[in-house]
C-alpha cells in the first residue's frame, strides 16, 4: 500500500465550524481548536501542509479558567524600550479583550513557523454571540 500525502492541489474545500466557548475551560477548548486548525481530525492530515478548517468562536467572554488563574496567570509583552515590560492578569485581559485570551492559548499550540502563522489566520474569535460569518454557513460543533 502506498502512503498518500496531502498537497495544496489535492485539498478540497475547507469547512467552517462554529464553537460556543460559553462555560468551557480555556486549555481544553484551545486544544480542540488547534487540532481543527491543523487538520489533525482529518484522515488526510499531513504535518507539512495546512489541511485544517476555519473555526468561528463565539461567547469568548464566557470562557472559564480553573483554579486561581484569573488572578495569578499573567500575560507579558515588551515595548522594546528599557523598562518597557507590560503585564496584565488573565482576569483583566478577559474583561478588556476576551478574544486575546483564546488567541494566545491556541497560538501557543500551533507550529512556530510560517505554517502556524497561516493556520492562526483561520481562527475567528468574537466576544459575544454574534458573528459576521453567516454566509459561510458554519456547522456547530457539539
């Protein structure tokens, strides 16, 4: 039997999935999203080809963090200047930009190269229950 590898030419149309983050734990949700974005849920998965689907996440503001992560987990960024380290707790970031919490978690689970950068572009996250992707007819994930 011959092993077949997926290529750009052999890929069919990408599906659109709708995920409701209401009441889901952040890390477990992020692993599911990363698997769909990479295409690991498909039989044609190939590590060096982007075989994944599009994912629309709604209700990002209602995602849960376990333990004391709301106060203890910190997100860091640096401006590049001396003393330019900025920190924000997960609870504050969840209030200020709830999309960034999920985006950061999923991005950390994707490859750190141009393939991963193309995969993260297929993730669409919205804080509330509304999204502008009705024309793509996303299928709800159960």
